[in-house]
């Protein structure tokens, strides 16, 4: 049986597609997992912080011990509650293709964003990043006073 050039390309494309399902099933499973999650417990073990010093930008990477929890996650309504160092508060949640975003805006100015990715870490949790957009003239140890970005993982429930 002879196959034309177009038919040959089709067979190659089909072969490639058949080789991909394990990857796409994994991504699809993680995406479905994000869509159905109702609670997340996140831990962040590393962070980067930046500041401006006499007009120059300076950044540092440091170890962190930050825990944040998200409850009552409803991606259809776009709502959730965050559990953190300041108690509980209502926040906005948005499920996009490949990510779950949590947005917390404070009336005093700061903006916190946590993004959970559908990629699992080595222990089955999901990769996550937490960013704090905040700046104060005085820097106090233990308080966010400069922009920070935390790196870690979240356990879905």
C-alpha cells in the first residue's frame, strides 16, 4: 500500500498526537483539579524582595516561612476567603487556562496576588507564587514594606 506525501504527513501527525496523551492527561487532570478545588493550604519557603536605594534598584533572595490558606473557593462566582496573618477576608478568585489567581486588595493601598499553577511539585502539591505590591518609607522587620515575591506550593483539598 502506497501512501501519498500528504497521507504520510497525516500519519506522522497522528503518531505525534498518540505519543502526547500522557502529558495532556496530566495537564488536563491538574487543570480539572484547579477548577474543582475548594480549599488550599500554601507554604512559601523562599522569597525575593526589591527596593530602590538612591535611585538604584536592589534585590535580595531570602528564605521564608509564610503560610496562607484559601477557603470557600468558588471559581464560578469568583469568590474565596483568605486565611492569613491578619485573619480572614473575602477576596477575588479567577480560574484561567492553566492558573488559579487569588487577588486581595487592601483599602490602605497594598495588593497581594497568589497564583497556583497546575504543575505538581515532587510531593504532589501544586506550584505557587505569592506577590506583595507594597511600599512604605520605613522598613520594619517582620512587616512587608517593599515589593516581595514568594515561591512555594499549595496542597489542594
